[in-house]
C-alpha cells in the first residue's frame, strides 16, 4: 500500500517514537476494513514499538492511536492517506510523547479546558486545508484528557457524510452538533471553545512595526522589519492567507513547482527564525493614529500600539451575490474544487467564471464529475489559450458565454441554477448538485472604510512607491492594495518595500 520512498521516510520518523504505541482497531471483513488492516499491518511491521489489537469502536473501519493501557483521544476512521498521512505521522509521534510545535501559551490554555469535548472532523484526502484542522484537534486531544478527536475520511463513510448533509470539508462536529467549517488554526479553535485570552495582549509593549495579515506580503514585511533589529509583530486571522488554498504554483522564480500550503509553511518557518511576535486568530476592526502612535483595535476588545503599521490583509473570493448563494454555502455552493470536488463524483456541477481559475477548476472536476458546465459572464473566456484548448478537447465540459447567474435553487441542498443569456435575455435552468464559484478576488479592506486610510473605487488601499498610504506611518502591501497585478511574488516584493518604507519613516521622525 505504501511505496518504497514513503516507507523509507516513515521508517525515519518511527525511530523518533518515545514510547510503545498500540493501534486499537475496529475492523470487519468488508473491503474498506481490509484496506485499513493492510495499512496498519504494514506499518506495525516496520517498528518493534508498534502493535495492533482489534476491538469494537463507534465506526468500522477505524482505529485509535494509544499508549499501552491508555486512551489518547486520537482516532482515524478510514485511511489517513493523501494530505492526511502527515496528520497520521504527527499523531503517532505526539501520542508517543513528543511535544507538538505549538506555543507554550496555547498548550497552557488547552490544559485549562474543563468541559468534555468530543470532536469529529469530516475530510477528503485531496483537501489541503483539512490537515490543519485535524492536526490542531489531535494536539488538543493529546494535551487534554477531556478532549477527543476522530478524523472521518468521507470516501469510506459516504452514508454518514450524506446523513449529516456535509458537502464541503473540513467540517467539524462538536458533541454531535456542527461546530465549524473551513481551514482553522489551533489558536482559532482554542479561542472558539475556551474564549479569547486578553491577558497576554494587555502586557504587550509598543511595537516599532506591526503587520496586519499573515500572507506572503505580511510575512515578507515582518522578515524585512525584524532584520532591522526593531520590535516587530504580526497580527492575523490565520497565517498563510489566500495562498494556502492554491494547489499548484509554477511561477515562483527559482522554484519550478510548489504548492500553497507547502510554500506558506516554509515562509512561516522563515518568519520564526526572527524575533517576530506572531498573534494568530486575531481580527483587526479599526486603526487610529493618535499623536506619534498608531492604535490597532481587535475584535476581541484588545488594543495594540505601534510606531508604524503595515496593512497586508490580502483578498478573498468574490461572491456572486445572487439569491441562494448564502443559503446553500457548503450545501452545494463552494469555492474550492480541490477540497470539495470528491463530494461531487458522478454528479453534474457548474463552474462560475471563465478565467484561469475557472478553467483549471473545470478541468480538475471533469475527472470526477459527470458533467461540468462553465458559465462565463463575458462574451468570451479569459483563460489562457492552452487551458481553453484543453477544455475544448474534454468531452464532459461545456462552455456557455454571456451567462449571468440569476438564482440558485434547492431545498436542503443545491438542485439547479438559473442564468440569463445576456445576448437574448432568455432564462435557462440547469439541474445540478454543485456550484464552484471562481470569479476573482476582492480586497479584505471593508474594515478600513470608516478609517482615515484612503481606498480607491475598488476598495483597494492606495499606496505610493514606498508602500505608504495617505496616513503618515501607515503602509500597505499585497493584494489589498492598488497594485496593478496580484501575484505571490509581487506581494512578497511589496511587503519588503513597505517594511523598508516603514523603517525609513521611523528613522526620520
């Protein structure tokens, strides 16, 4: 089941086990159980510290990872392969006793949780956002005996997925009720169950440079600032930004191919090489300049002070803003074909948007779905010609131009989409079960509209060649600005520019 290279790497990790581990597995004679038994047996044979015992658990096939005579609270239902293989390896090491790479303050807060919390996360093995949630909840389970977590691989438990109406991953249930969806950091999950910890923010000193946003621009700005030897901080809802939802990246100069999660994990490691105060899971609601300091207010009620500020909040997927979109979000309306595509195997789906993102999504989905309808608002597709050629040669993709989406219909989930032919003004309805929205990005700047920072008509922050806004001491970088092009490498460059601009501003005051 595991190829030679993976087994070679796994063998190195197994040498790091700090205690014996027993897999308590619930298996039967079904095809899926045979696969799980084969997987576990193959791994057990690789180390004398591992053993397999069969038992009865809530789900079959599933298995717990425990020390002998103990219960860790960590379980996997189905096969933890694909993107979840890393989650499996980390769980092995952490249950054995190796400390997770998490701030001590976070571990301390997890240990204070007194309630009994039973988490279940539904994933697909192609989802690149799911491991963040799975690994975070596994850490919480290993750290606190009141917490347990089971990863459920949707492909093996399709009936359970359908019964719970799950059409997007990751979806987390807590004590039997839907709790959260989408990519979340461990800090966000702890805040959600334990409440926000204001004490650590009250004691923070004034920053020289504070960066808002943890994407490529924000990370670059933080590195350039910290290298100047000044007090630097990052405050962000989550580290990685929009890039972690990008699977294939082939235009990072010097790197032929990488993937978003891999790239931003490397970037975060780079930031951690410097004395940067990274504050995750925090949403900024306001910025005000008072005398020589800039005050940054957080949604939690805390306030940070800084001598210079760099706004790098990035962008988010543009919504269609039609009836049914919000009602059926994650119930047929989704924005990530890589994460949610497997839920639409053999079904009819639509991709809204004919740019590169839409074309790539349609091509990916064509190998899963029964038929893919591309609905493009303009009279012609905007995707690169090589992608259009590929679409033209794919039998189960059809393209409709001049299509203005009017409404999404359904009962408990999406059942059809209605669009208007802009050339003839005729309405058409397509029966389908999934809609993937790929119509570009909007800057994350709505929170700035009541501040002194100037925005253009598209909501982008206006900056000069130094990255400075109209407010002295406040700079901006990346996709939230009026930069002509929105690219990862350009965002990184603009982050460096803003950091240098902010440092130059400070030494001249």
